[in-house]
C-alpha cells in the first residue's frame, strides 16, 4: 500500500517537473523566435537600403541607373578605392574595370559620403595621462605674485621668463577624449539577396526613378521545435529613397 502511494507521489512530482519545463519552453521559445524575426527584418531593411544606395551612388557618377546591380556595385566600390588612394581623384575620370572603360564624374566629397553611408558610426575613448603644475609668476598688473596652472611640459618655457618664481605643486591629470568615426565596409553581392528566403530583391527602373522590393510575396514559414514556427511577411520596399517602414 505504501509503495503504491509512493509511486503515485513520484508520478505527480514528475508531471509537475515536466509541466514546468513545458511552461518555460512555451514562454521563452516564442520570444526567441520573435527576436529572430525582428533581427532578420532589420538585416533585410539594411540590405535594401544598401542596394538603393549603390544605385544612387552609381547615378551620381554616371547620371543614370544601372540595371545590372552587381556591375553598379563593382564600379562604385572601385571609385571609392580610387578616392581613398588619391584625394585628387575627382571630376571626369575614365575607370578601367570589368574589361571596359567607364566614364565617371566623381563629385567632391564622394569618399566621405560613401564612408558615412556604408559604415557604422562608432565612438572611441582615448585617455591621456598628464601633469598639471601650479606655478608662481610675478604679475606687473597686480604688482604681486600670482598663481597659474599649466601643463608640466610648459614649465621649462616659463622658467626663462623673469617673472617666474617657482613651482609650488604638481598634480597628475587624466584627459579623456571621445572621438567619433565610421567603421566603413564595402557592399558585396550578399546585399542583393533577402536573408530569409535567399531570393534576390526585386529591382524596378521606372523612368528616372528606382525601386527595391522584398521578394517575399506570401508569409514565409519555417517550423522550429516541432510546434513553433519562424514567420516573415513582406519586408517592404524603397521607392526613390523613401522606405515603406519609416
């Protein structure tokens, strides 16, 4: 009798543990999948923006769009390399690339605009150790000694001044400077493909305009962990620089 009661208790405890495990899975797995969905959507938006900017830069250089996105990308990247190598690479130039000569007109500031477009804005903190010296100098205006604070390296110059009276204190100092910069990259062929479906983005050239569309036409589903599914709807479009998601 006692064995039966003990077995029943063990089963109840096991069921409670399993219920807790399934509850945790039911809560955290969907959250993780939703985070993945948002992450892939952000990547897709970034890639569409890059494709649009590739064509925009190409149009700056040639005054027209290029229906071959890959060719446009190679030309834009090559001009960026040339500007980086030679700051005087501006104005009308002949670019030898892809077994042909391409006429381009490179505007002033092309390199800076390229770097800020295809780059991540980052910050770096630099700390410099220094020493502040408290110096006594005679002031003719005040007709008495006066105190000034200078960097230690400036003391040598002050010692040559007849008004110099001496150094009365030194204090270590840390100077912290925060600089911003762009960690640039060059777009590659992956930018032309949706990260979810691996299908190419739809490029449309209408008169003087250009449009990039997501290739997802119906809700994309991929099952995960048997009962859950990753889902992705159409990621939108960019039409003449205007993104549908902004």
